[in-house]
């Protein structure tokens, strides 16, 4: 099925025969590919390989450029191999790190140290030798890790999630994809070279990033993986060479809630947070960024202006909202709030200019006039009691009101809750059952056991054990608030000690 789909996308099976290892992995899996130049490999490469090998990823490698000629050492130059195993063995002289490779030809193997006929195997115990050594001319062979780094040029790792290079364990990642195009004369703006360039004409994407389970007292950077893929410009992808592509990332100094594209002046006054060191002639370029919670602008482009092509821009992170400026977003939200007294729409910013702090009644009015586009006909109705509960969770200074900064944090969270709720409400009923609730909370970064999720449904759901969107919002905000409380009170990340007044406050509060 995968091969058939990929050949249809690329034109034919013949087109799938050529190209880079990373392109093949991308075509067949749609996963995230990480390409490492072995001459510039990080010091923890063995640890990366270990995580990749035990993480059910695809690992490929490529020898130095050539015309697929068999060398004296048995390797084929300009050839792709699959890495199918790693092993740390104990010799009399100390530990030895080995990798197991497979030649897709099914024959022609490495002839150096740790090959099938190597004397190095005598340094191992008989048991370990029996387990590892297979003297078959099947294209599979072992070699020392140091020899692998010396004789191979590229290592390509393909995983369906970007956890490989991250040290975060057991975390939930969310994924968003947007398609775009560079068109001659309009959106093919080229790179950022001079004050008079057309860079600002490139497609622009807004990215809002925030950390899901840590409060504002822990403004730690978030791991964000950005992947830019250029589509074939012809049905037969090998008929056209790839363009050199890259992307820039800018930090937004203030909240931007408009659908208008940023003008040339923005790019004259602001330097990018991240920019391509080199524009690469690759199907996919990706980069892992560590971004503080906030709003960012991503601008993909080609190395020269007026180069036409289509592309796919993907973002992976713990929590984010991602959409193209000036287009209909996959996470859509209303930017206008109806002011019935004045008889006209006003933006959030204008509203807060009039009311620097809003109370529960004003919050109710705002939320009930928002357009919840993902929820369809099941538009939520927030009661005053629900808004008082929401405000209590946001009101850090016990003033009975929230500021525009606090409201904007709420707004971002509501957009995520709308998306995950809609994703699990497959029948459009406007309610979630037990299994759907557990899945939706997991998508939003809160992982609960089945028993705890059942209790939450009894506590916050209706009498028929169904939960509507308003109750889901209340539950999610409370769950994340409790996460913040735990982070503030724990000393070792494992537990907390409470005195009686603190315990009473939390018990009554929840």
C-alpha cells in the first residue's frame, strides 16, 4: 500500500529508485527525517543510535559519493545501506562498539574488522560469538563503529515522532501541517539579503508556543521541531532538480492577532531568531529549536526570488497553534468580539483598552460571542457560574478580574481545547464519553489513568456520563492548574509535603 501510494505521488516506481535515503524514508512513511553528517557527528552519536534502534525507527546510511563501484574493502561507493542493529561487546582489551548493516542487494559485504571472516570474533566469548556471527553471503555484516564513521558519509534516521533528539521522556507531542506555495511575482520572495529585497512577500506562518504542564513561574524553553518539505514540481520528480530551500524564524515582540501579512517594515526592524546557515538542495530541511513560550513567525523561502514550487511546513511540539497569515487556519478562532452597546465589532485589544480588567460577566459575554468554528452546530453556552470558575483559576492576584495578558493565555488554551475536543467528538454530538475524554486530555498533554478519568467524568460530566465542551474547558484548566501547583510545591519532582492550612486550601479549592 505504501509503495503504491508513493509511486503514484512520484510518478512511477522508477522514480523511486533514485534519490537520497532521506527522500525514500519521507516518501514511504511521512515521518521526520534527521540527517547527520558523520564527519560532523555529535559526541553522543552512539546514544542517539541506541535510542533510535530501540525506538522502532528506520535508520539508513550512505557511503561517500561514487558510481556504485565495489571497493576492495567490500563496501559500495555512492550506495545506500540499512542499519539494522547495534551492539556493545566485551573484548579482552575492553569494550567494542559494533553496528550491523545490510546491503539492499542481498550480497556484497564488508571485508574489514568484524566482517564474517574477521579474526576479531575470536576475542569474544563463545556464547556471544554464536549469538552475533552469521557466516552467510546475504548482504548483512557487522563492522566497528569507528570504521562505520570513517567509511560512511551520512546517517539518516526516520521516526514518526520527533522524540529522538529530545531528552524529554514520556511526553505527548502535537503535530500540525500546513501547505503553501511560492509563486512567481507574488509569494516567491527569495531570501533575506538586503533592505530592498522581496523577502517579505514569502508566505508567512504564525506559531504560538506554550508549555502545557508548567505554570508561568517556570518559563522554560520548549522543544519545537520545524520541517520544510518541497513538493515535486513535476509528476515525475526526477525530471526536475530540487530547489535550495530554508526557513527563518522571528520572535514577535507583541501579541499579533490580525490576519494581515506583516509588511516590509517589520523585517527591516527585526532580525531573525533563527536563519538558514546554508540553503540546502534537499527535499526536506528540518531544525529543532528551543523556544520560550510566546508567538513566532516562520517564513519559508527559496535561495533565489521568483522560484516557483509548492511546499509543506510541519511543526511538532508539546503544545502550539500554527496557521498561515491570510488563510483559513486548521485552528480557527474569532478575532472580533461583538459590542452590542456600541453596535459594532471590536478586537480584543480595543476591548481591553476600554476595560483594562474584565470580570466574570464580561468574560461570559466574550466567550458566548466567539465563533467556535471547529464545534459546528454544537456551539457552547458558558454560564456565569462556569465563567466565575474559569476566572478563579486565572485570577492570580485575587482581584476578581483578569488582565489582557491572562486572557490571551486563556484564549490560546481554548483554541487547543476546541481542536482536541472536535477531534474526539467524531459524531458531532457536542459531548465526549469516557474513552473520548481520556483521548482528548491525552492530546492536550494531560495523561490520566482510566479510573481517574472515570472519576473526572462523574465529577465534571452530566448525569448521563457525557461531558460537554464547557465542562471540558473547566476540567482542563483545573487539571493544568493543579500541575502548576505541584510544580511550585515539589522539591524533587516526585512528591510534595503540605501543612494543614495548605492542604485545606487545595481541598476546598478543587
